[in-house]
C-alpha cells in the first residue's frame, strides 16, 4: 500500500468529502466511503496460536514470530516508510483501558493512560491528538493517536488496544510518515494523515478475536499424555542410547553437510545421567560454512532433572569468522519461600529454573526462566523423536528452549503409526513423528523404521533432509573431514567470541 505519496486521487476525495472540523486536529476518515479504505487492505492474517485475525494494509512485508510471547507479526513497507506492529499484552493483575473513576478504583492509570505517559517519556514534544475508548464490534478498544518529529520528519502514530479480557490486550501500533509542515496552523488537515487514519480504522473493523478454547483443550490432553510419557522416559532413554550415529544433510538431493552424534550414559560433576554430543558441518550457501559442536548432559532422575549444555557455533563467510557460544543449565531446588497471599511464614517450595548465556563478539546476553513441569531438557529433546511410542496415534506437548529465539517455546509432537511413506525418494514402511516448534511452526517429519531404527528427517519449509548413514559414507563424501565426539561441556571457549 502506498500511503505516501500514492493514492493521490483517493487522498483528494477524502479531503474534499471531509467537513470542516474547526480546531479538532484528530486525524479522522471524514465522510470518505468506507469501501475506499477497505480496498487498501491486504490479504487476511490469521493465527490460531495468537487468537487473532485481521486484514493489514496492503503492500508490506510481514515478519512473523512463532506464535509465542508478546510479538505476533510486524508489517514493514521500506519504500513508503511505514510499519505496523501487532502484539499482545499479558498482565499479572487486572487492568482497564482508561483510569477508573469508580469507587475503589484507586485512580490507577489504565492501559491508554500508560501508553500516553510512555509516549511523552520518549518524546516530551510529542503531540497527543486523541486519547479515547471506542467500540469495534463487541470489543472495547483504547485509542491513542500522536504526532511527533523524528529524524527531521513528522510522523503519525496510531495505537489501538483491543481488550480480550482484563488481563489480555491486543495492540495494533501503526506508524506512518506525515506530509504536515512544521509551520502548519493547528487546525490544518493533512491528506497523508487522513488517509492513514482511514486505513487504520478500516483495518480495526476487520479484527476478530478467535476462540482458543479448542486449542487449550487439546493442549490439556497432550500434557496429560506427556506426564505419563515422562514417567517412563528414563527407561526409554537407557534403551535408546546409541554410541554413534552419522547423518548426511541434503537440500534438494544435494549434500550440503553432515552431522555426527554420540550418546552415552555417564556422570557429570558427580551426578549420574547421560550425554548427547553432536558435531555438524554445513555449507548453507556458496562461500559460507557453519560448524557446530554441542555437548549436553541430563540426569536420568527427572525428579531432579539437572541439565547442562554448551554449544559452540562457528560461522565463516568470505574469510570473516563469527563465534557464538551458548552455555545453559537448569535445575530443580527446594527453597524456603513466602507464598503470594501475603503470609509471612516461610514454606518450602520446589523451584525449577533455567539460565542461559550467549556470548559473541558483540557481547553477552543472559536469560533466566522459571520452568513448568513439562519442560524438556536439551539432551532429551535431541533424542525425543526416538523416545515417543509409535504404536498408536498420539500427540504430546513440551516446553523447549530454542536458541535462535532465546525463549522457551511450546514443542508439539504428533505420532502416526507405521504406514507407507516416501522418504528421500524411496518408498518404505515407517512411523512418522511430526515435530513443530510452536502451534503454527513449520513441521519437521521424522521417520522410524518398523524395527525402531531412526531413518532421518525432512523439513519441507527449508528443503533440508537428514539421512542416516555410516561413517564410511561420510568420509567418502567429505574426505579430510575431522569427525569425532566433541568435548566442550567442561572446556567451553571463553575468548573466541569476544
């Protein structure tokens, strides 16, 4: 969508049709036909995971998350310099859109009041054009519109806060360039602002909050099966451990890398458990190599579930090398704590925490998270497709640390019993384990032979196929490759990333 300077004819029609507003400088759509603005909207966006659907302005490039956390999707038009960010606000305590004036409200700021205060903190010269609550269909929607100058240019920012309930709000944040001159009279109207306001309102009229109760019910069923599975995981892990596995990594039938995996039962810092160590080499594009060494440990006693891992990624492109090291650990501990009711008496409670630090030349970033009972340690997650029963169709749900996102995300597992399949161009009988990060994440299909042997995987979205092979095949395809078990857990690099 061309907001500036496109749609000249429509802008002229909007200005001509709008009645004079006196000193009211709020950007509004005036008397323009609603269908004119609706025609500037693009294809519908819908996310079951986010519980939201709407039609964004046309002509932008979307950047979508995995359906977790606050961010939902961002639309950017680099040519016309506008952006739409859509997100969610999860609140610990109930809130309202505007400051309450009823008895007992305490005069606490509402969501709209907080948004205005944040705008003025960022830019004290910003002009608040509108602060209001409107109705869009059955929903109360807080509206904040402001004008500000940044980088020598005037901008219009429109924010809408859809209230799903008193703890969940959907936020639409639309920033567009304005053609308003700095010396314009206060009551002067700007065609670009009026157009942006009309498009924004037309978009808001398309917003639908989706019923997520079926998803929650399905998640509950998956978690019930997950709890049952985790009781038997230690035994299944011990039976599944393999000292050596080799994989070809292919894209569209062409070898672009390899992976070597070692698993063994052992001890780490006096704790009994098992190790999974992986070494991989890839050529994602001409002139670029990526080498990853990873060693993971997890206790077999899942009541304690201590884990530790180190991953070292070395990417080299055109002679420039970048090293990223990730060090993570999680543990369950019993601590004396006060409950949330205000009771001053200390009580013993189990806490389950994760801490991860990523280090690179740019610096270090640390993340800590409280973990749910169905969190999946990294070492178990690496083996997971081989650990789930494949005799009948079932679905499972875990929480899983995703390094690329620096976040704990839902991991969905669905099992299809043995059937006729095509894998790597061959017809065979195999069970299929579908693996998704996030409800709407791209699936990876894992193939398990009738004898229980892991055959490999395929991700249609990336075109990457991993095929199990032997060491002789790898050394033939990659002569000179140094293929050995990595030992980085006790000796992680300290300085290469700085």
